């Protein structure tokens, strides 16, 4: 029996269903392996950082009041009474009218609250320093606890661990941190017309492209792709492969299923598995309308369109955010987090109201102007359209299109 499509739902409704799948369990991981992953447990500082007031510059530690109003035409003068080394705790007190030579990272001695850069000073004799610029209190100083305070949360659970967050965790002495486990993503390719990439296609055959492109995108989002190869277009083969993939993974992606017959097989195979259900059968996106979402053993199972461009758009719009969501990224589905560039549209692009269109865009850089956005039009089965594209432009579901000369956001891929 042909299932056809269920009622087409919006991207927002589809995302709401995806958000219903929870975060994976946590694991303790070496900090050196945390890049790109999501923090699952708050990092709380065991001590202030910096530990003490430290200089940001090579120069002289001073009391800012002593050189108030100093300038090139009206310099101030201080007596240099010490030369501090970075690895020794200063045990001196700098009096009014005095200063101490200090290097970047050095601890400020008592009696000082600022650092004047060496470039703004000159030596008059062995000890007298001419100061040609005034500074405010705490200028050029990293104050104690400015990065982190004892007992305070320095990095919250849900934080994406970029190099800078890894640096802060390292500064606070966290050799290991708690992260959400990386999701295992099973990838199945269906279609009797598919052959392995090492083989030469005959008329009517195509090499298996989607499993490789989908795998690469899964890795990009932090998932672990597990490819199960080609699956025959029959119910028994598909059901057996699905059961195996569901048992061994946290998320299953079925690549293929654009034709009505294969869609029906996908739905039937899912429905035949114990403790499973179809959550959505079609989404108001173009390309990508024939996307299926199911649940089996409380795990998401998605049937991706077979056309390569459609599959890639669905991966970017829905699946990659899901993979990040499963790792605890609380902003995974926020469109404002997409990396975008402003560009001027080079020509009109029509759209059918009622669906959200994603147009492939090629950017042309221009001197003294923002880039020009050229729509790359073509069939969703053509690789050329996505290869030539620098990004995607979204046309809202309530719009009839975009207009030449309009400023648009291009989602850089």
C-alpha cells in the first residue's frame, strides 16, 4: 500500500520533534580531546585567575596618581627603585614617586595599581624615569580574579569548547572535563540503482555518493559515522539493516527514499520494528520535502531524500543541529548561530509560498563593496549546484521570493 505523504509540517514543527530526543550520557574526557565538543558539567574555579595582579606589558609598575596629566609636553618623573623578575614574588612596597621595572606577566608589587608601557618612558639617568603619558588605575594590568573567581562557575554546561574555552579550563588546572558522549550515527544507503564507488556504472546505475557526503557532514558536527553499505530495495533487507543500525547507534540516517516505492519501504520497515513510530512524513522545505522522521528504541531515525543536493540541505538544516543537540548544545537549532555573510542578490529568485526554500548561492567578491550573491540554479540531483555554491540563502515560507539588489544573509557552508 502506498503511504504517500502525511500532512507536511513546517521546519519549526520538525525541529520541535527533533528536540524531543535527549542528550546522550556524559563521559570524562582529556582536555586535549575536547575541541568542538559540548561541556556537560559546569567548570568551577578552585582558585582566582589570575592569582594576583599581573602586568600585561613590559614597562614600569606605578601608582597611577603619580603621573596624572603626564604627556609628551608635560612629562612626569619617577624613581625606579626595583627591577622585578617574572618568577619571583615581589616583597617590596613602592612609595609615592617611585616605580619598578616589570615584564609582561610579572606580579605588581604593593603600592602600585597600573603599568606604563616602556614605549611611553625614557631613562634620564640610572634611576630616574621620564613618563610621557598618563594611565588610569589598573590600565595594562590583569587584575586578580579577572578571568575567574574562586568558587564561581567559569564555564557553564552547554558551552561549546572552542580553543579559547579550552585555554581557560587549562589555566584553571582542569586536565579532564565532563562532556556529552559523541553520538554514533549509522548510515544506510538504499536503492537498487546504487553501486560501490569503485565500480563502473552501467546505464541506469549511479555510484553511492550520499553515504560519503553524509558521513563527512556527521564528522563535521562531531558525530561518529558508521556506514553500513548498500541495502537492497526489499522490505526484509531494509528491516534487517535498520534493526542492526538502531541497535548499534544513537541516530540512524537512511540515505535514499525519494521515490514513492522506497519511501513506502522505509515507513513499512520502521513500523515493523518493535517500539517504533513514524513522527513526521514530509517537511515544508525545498529541496528536501520527502524527509521522514521516526523513533525506534527511543532513538531518532531519519529517511533522507535520495537526491544528493536535497540530502545535503536536510543535513545542514535539520540533522547537523540534531547531532549537536544530542551532545548538549542548547543553541543547536538557533538560526542566528549560523555563520552568515551579507551580500547583494544578483537576480530575482521566485519561491512558492508555503515552504521554506534554500537557494544555493555563489559569492562574487567586489572591491569596496559587499559580495554579489549569484543563485546557482539546477536540479536537486546535480552535484554541480552544491559544489559551486559558497552557501545557502533562505526564503521564508510566507514569501514569494527574493529580489535583485536585495541584501540577503548567505549561510556559509
